[in-house]
C-alpha cells in the first residue's frame, strides 16, 4: 500500500475469538467487511488467521510425548500413572510456551510488513483485557441473554452477539476453504482439537437446556458456571487503529 495513502480510522475494533478456550485452540475463520477499506482482502485476512492457527498448533513432538504418556498410563505397573501424568503435564506446559513465543514473533512480523502500513495493529488479547478496553464491569457476562431461540448458539456466537455494539460485525460467509492437511500428525492434531471442542460444546448445550427447563417451571434462571468460566477464558485476535 502506498505510504501516502489516506486512510480513515477503523470505526470499531475487529475481534476474532478462539473457537474455545485453550492455548492451542484455533481462532475462528471470519473477517470484517470494513477491512476492505484498508486494502485487506477476505483471502488475505483468512490466510493470516490460518497461518496463526498453524503456528499455535502443538508441535508434532508434543503429540509423540502425549502418545507416550497414554501408552505408559495403560501399562499395569506401580508408578505408571505418575509417570504418565508427569509426561502429560510437561507436554501441556511446552505447548503453551511454544504457542505464546511463536505467535508473538508471527504477529510482530505481520504488523511490520502488513498491518502497520495500513495504520492498523494486530495482537492477541484476553477477555479480561477486552473488558478493560471497552470499560465494561469485570462481572459483565460477555454473553447474550439466554432465550429459547439462543439455546443452540455456540459460546462464540452468544459472545459476539453481546459485543456487537462495540465491535465490527464478523462475516462467516464465503470463507475460502482450508488447505488440505496431508501430514498424519497434523491431521491427528486437528482431530484432537475438533473432538475436544465438540465434547465441551455438547456438555455446555445440555447444561443450557437443563437451566432453561428449570426456568420454564418457574425457577429463577441462572447461567451455567461452566459457560461463564469458558467465555472469561477466551482469547481474541484484535485488529485496531495504530
């Protein structure tokens, strides 16, 4: 983009949530049409997110350690559970540390070469940081009120609906397809993430349905504790004015 290009400030920040809490959980593949004004195409922005998701994906060596922990855990000898648990803990710590370091380097490079020339800045923020940014109370639920029509909405959908007045609306339509994963360990990692998210979402949906049934019987409605904890643990890709 030419350095003398005049660009208007972004009207609202762009926030892309993780699909679910977790250092190695991918961010949603979505984009904001307002970015077109900054010569950012849908394809380029989705590629930016896809590359970040690849970077935060657990290293293949981590999956080898986790597999070893599983094998040791099923061996019937005294102390096997302790060894397996230690290996699993080491793998989780390594995953978080590697994801943090690699994502920081990637974002620094993307800001220097892509976003800063467009007077924008990209970073990853926590829900706690986001509350402060929008001057919201720390007890804000960050979730749209639960109704019969919203029972089937995912965590990220309810959260985005609640934040709609402060952020650019996201589009999930006409998103370029994800490139085919040929590496076996990469496929294993992707399957593990999808399985983990589906399991948690299913449990959360059942919790919402039970709470709604109690509410329809005249009892006071109370949001599930698991949902509140999950949304407060989300991370977000933030695109804001430089």
